[in-house]
C-alpha cells in the first residue's frame, strides 16, 4: 500500500469510527417519538402485533423513536431509529439511517 492509499484508508477508517460512535451515543438519548404512542399517528397493526408478540406489552405501549442527527466531516448524516415500549423502556430493533447532506451553495 502506498502512502496516498494509506492516508485515504485512514480518513475512511476515522469517518467510520466517528459514525459508529455517534450511533452508539444516539441510542443513549431519550429520543423523540415519531409514530405510535403519544404521537397521534398509529403504528401499523402488523408492526404492533409483531412487537407485542415478540417483546411483550400491548399495542398502545409501543412507539417508533428517532435520535438527534449527526453529520460527519464527509457530509454523511445519520440518525438512529428504534421501537420503544414506553411502559417499561425496552428498546428494540435499532437501525441507523444515513444520507448525504447537500450544501445549498
């Protein structure tokens, strides 16, 4: 590996590490309800059926949550989404959503 490739690989590795750390930190946040309990928007019935049969509780306990967003130096923005049982705090099925931030100018 030549020096240019090694430098590029270091940048990629550093970016990947910052994104992983940001996602882990996002899971520690309280989060914001986006669908389900307390939002005025119901989760799909097949989703609540799956969540209650797999993790317990009742349909009205479950909400889809989102974290704050984090934008890496390369412009990649991430948020972490999960389902949360609001009666007992159980968080399941976290997923990291990502997109490129496009500058206005």
